[in-house]
C-alpha cells in the first residue's frame, strides 16, 4: 500500500502515471524509485543516467497535435528527474520546439542543455551556435558537441575558447551508426574533449572494444545515442516475454531491458532515447532507477537477446 502523504509531488505524479498506463510497479519499489546519477569525470558533476534525444521526434513546429503531445513528454521527463536534452541544428525544427516547450514546463526543471555545431567554417559555426541559443531561449549551453566530426578542427578551437570564457560548460564530439571510429580514436588521443557521444546498444556493441575503454581511460563522459537502434530493437522482442531474472535488476519492460544494458556499462555516463509518447518516457525514465545488471547479468542479457 502506498501512502501518498509520504511521496513528494514529483514521485506522486510518477507513480500515478505509471499505474495509469498499466505498467506493473516493481516489487522493490523503494529501491526502484531512486534515480541513478553518474559522474562527469572531468568535473565531478553528477547527471541522471537517462536523458532525452530529439532527432525526428521533436520536429513538430507545424503540428499542433504533436506539439501538445511533446509538451507532455517533456513535462514527464522533468517530473521524473530528467536532465540532459540533446539536439542539433540538423534536426529540423527540433530546437525551436524545445524553445517553445521549455517555458511551458511546470515545477522544477533540472535542464542540462546539449546541442551540436554542424556546419563547415569557423565563423559559420559561431553563428550557428548563436542561432541555437536563440532557438532554445537560453543564454548558454551546458554542452556543445561537434556533430559527426564536421569541420572539427575549426570548431574545436572555438569550443575551447568558449569554454575558457564561460560561454559553454563542456565540449564534446559525436558520431553514430558505427561511423568514423578510427578517426575518432586518433582525435581523442590528441585532443581533450569532456564528452563523447556515440551509438551503443545490445545489437550494436562494437564500441565496447576500443572507444568505450579509451573514453574511460581518458576520463571522457560518454553519451549513448540510438540506444533502441532508432526503435528497431523492439521488432526482435514483439510478442516475446522478458526473462524471469530481469526482475533481479528491477526491469519490467523491453525498453528498460535495452536501456539498463546500455547504462550499466561502466564507461557510459547517460543514454538519450527519443520518444513522442509520454508513456514511453515514463518507461524510459524507469530504466534509470532501481538496480542495474552486473557483468554476469549483462552477458545473460546479450545471450537472451541473441536467442530471440
Ligand atoms: N550523430 C549524432 O550525433 C546522433 C545520431 C543519432 C542520434 N543522435 C541523438 O540520439 C537520440 C536517440 O537516437 P534515435 O532518436 O535515433 O533513436 P532511439 O532513441 O534509439 O529510438 C527512438 C525510437 O524508439 C521509440 N521508443 C522510445 N521509447 C520507447 C519505449 N519505451 N518503448 C517502445 N518504443 C520506444 C520511439 O518511438 P515513439 O515515438 O513511438 O516512442 C522512436 O521511434 C536522437 O534523438 C539524437 O538526439 C545523435
């Protein structure tokens, strides 16, 4: 029996919405309610392990129905203790949509703003970053990443300068889909970055061999994009039940299974799943609570997924 008087507003909303969509409450409710934070190695700052991506999902400027739906998604994200929102000028109207929705959020907002520079030319990059700030409606970004290595030499100089001047807090570089790994390895060995963003999921584990160990060794925080392989992981699990031992790490859905696999890697700082649905946001945020699988359980997850 849950005594609502003992729950704060955020937890009450979280649990109510959890029940409303019919997800089973985890048996270890107490432990499962604690959000997991991980440390940014270069600063010691802690951030929640589940963030939010905005590619495609937030490209909704001319769609009032989707916009209202995304307001709920963002509200749920912050209500459940979310922090990092990741975007890019590459994502159509996503940054404008973020800027429209942020002021509409009720209650506490623990925003960690992350976007990217994605253009050739140093001056063009400076102008693009200024435009992104305007679109989000914020004075500075917490994290500015070089998107897909585009003109990285020019932008790295700018980002380091901006960081020195306090115009951003962290620098980063991104890739995805397994691209540019060798190039990234040589860049990271020569140049200092605070964050690395790349693709890692139970079906695409390639970064485990070199990039994740390198990031760990160099104290670079790691953001995981495409943790659901843009949703395609769910095709493998359609109609399949979770293994009974998933409850040993407070996992009650396939979404949580995939995210807990990713965030339990010791080199990973956070994952940024994207969604257009509040019920999926609740599910995603639940993955960042309770126990995480240990090494032995991670291997069981891998084998189980392969057997599906
Ligand atoms: N190079 C780069 O820098 C780069 C590249 C790729 C991605 N990214 C970043 O990483 C973010 C995440 O990657 P992504 O958007 O490609 O893919 P993703 O997060 O792996 O998958 C998104 C898909 O999963 C579905 N989904 C989300 N939560 C779910 C749940 N709990 N249950 C069932 N389905 C769920 C969503 O559909 P619904 O809308 O129906 O929930 C959506 O179709 C991007 O949005 C972007 O911010 C960066």
